[in-house]
């Protein structure tokens, strides 16, 4: 059977107002990642929607005071092979109390709310589409696994092991992070992120009477700051931002210690590894000053591999059959999709609603994109023809 002859779910068959009610219900749970008790309340709410349905539900408790995850698996008789994996996060950058000053509101096609764009809307849609598939007793081509993550905004340190475990067993991964740019756009590439701390230690002295006896850690760290940010002009495959600088005690004291924290983004794994090693290898530039450099690769790049390109081409064909727009873009920001892509999985990201304002006061989604995205997700999970075109298994 081809896409032309399959029966596909049309966006017109979905009630966008009903889906919006579900999305705003999730937004009204405040879920900063450092509050696992509040994360659990939303996970309880999501799990309750599957009550009485033929699914397997697994809860993973918080780790080191962060996160808490929910995994739902639907594997009715008749579906075979590796599962389709959907991953969304439910934590947001917004503190408890934000809703009191910025409640959910609608202005025409835009619905504003803290965390609605990044990424309560997308996480709700993958959860609701799976719930509806299970409630209708539909048999997908392969099992479906849903993971809701509670610590993505702080780097997915608590959930990384689970993400890797689920990804290794999956056929493909769908990530409903927000859709940027024009409606219909998905993400087929993301830069990887590495983080560093450079700590200089010099010798304090009185700035007036003993200046030459001192060794300024601030001067040392400032030289590294300038050299690292100058790499933006010479290393086009990576970007560098010194986002934190600390040091010194008083203006009349030669500073004994100073620290910078660096964010590095890289296009591909080879560039990331090369520049990661280069930053870690930095040495003191000032006599009698020590320098300690530490770092971590938090996310490897999500590259547009041949598997990803094939998966996207099949999604384009599916969207054309549904008569909805489809295009691709790349992002400098990371998602949990980076982890799956780094393991060689075909990943499609940015499947959430279109809108704008991630982590910003004007954060919003476009209501007009809710039903098309929900229908697309449903069809990606249920269409044998799409999956045959998308995968080389």
C-alpha cells in the first residue's frame, strides 16, 4: 500500500479547541526542573489519561533532586519490530508563581503561557495521540513508546541513561520540540553543546602599596576570555560564548581568583571533539598564575545523516499526501534528540506547534498549527507506507 492509497487522518477530523484545552491544562501545572514534586504531579496527570487502556506504564523517580520520568508503551498484538519512540520534556524554565502574573491568554491565533511553546504543547500532543490510538484499539505497524522527561532544561543529567536505553532499542525517534520559523517546519539538524569552566589563581596584594607583588587572576582570565571569543572568527564550525565571569574582592586588592564559564556549540562531532580538546589544553598565559580547565560534552551534534535525510524525505511525502506544509531547518539549541541522533538513530525534531518566544515573556503557540501537527504525528505512527519509506530496516 502507498501513501496515495492509505487512509490518513486529516487535520480537519480533529477538534483543535479540545486539543488546546488539554495543552493549557498542562501549562497550568508549574514544573521547574528543580521541583521534582511538581514534575510528578503533571506526570500523575498524564498517566491518569491512560487508565484502563492496554498500555504499560513505568515511572522513574527523580535523581539528585531533578527530573522524574514517565514511560508509556503500547504494543498490541499484530505490531512487530522495534518501537517508534516519542520523547518530550515537561519541565520549563519558569519559576513557581509565574502563572500568577502571566496566566494563559489568547489573542487571535496566538495562545500565550509560560512553557506552552517550549514544550508543553508538543509533549501534550504526542501523549494525547498515543492515548487516542490506544483507546481506539488501533494496531500500529510497530510498538510505540512515549517518554516524558522532567529535567531537559537542566541538561537531562538525570534522564540521559534512560534516553540512551530507549533509543538503542528504537526504530526511530520523534521529538515534538517547538516548530520555529514558518508553520510546517521541522528540525533535521542541531548543534552540539560543550561547557567549560576556566579558573585562574594568582596572588593577592595591596593595589596601592604592593601592586607589583600581586599576580592578577582577573588579567589572566580576561586574556583567555578574549582569545576564546576570538575563535568565533577563525572556527566557523563552532561558536563560543563566555556567559559568566567572576573574580576579585575589592578594587584595591589584586584579585587572587577569577573564573569564566564558556558555552561552545559545534556543527559536527569531529569539530566538537577537536575544539573540546583544544579548550581543555589551554595553559596559563601569565607567570606565577595557575589555570584549571574543566569541561563536559553535554550533547553531541544532531547531524543530518543519510538516515535523517531519508526520514525527512518520507515525512515530506506524508505531509504532501495530507496537504499540509513541510520544510526543514536547523537550530543552534539542543534537545534530547541530540542524544538519540548521536547513537545513530533516524530522528525528526521540531514536531511541536509553531510559535515563538522560547524562554521569553512573549512565549506562545499558533492555534492553527495544533491539528496539523497532531494529525502528522498520528500518521507517522500509524502509516506502514510512511515507515517503509522512512526506514532502511
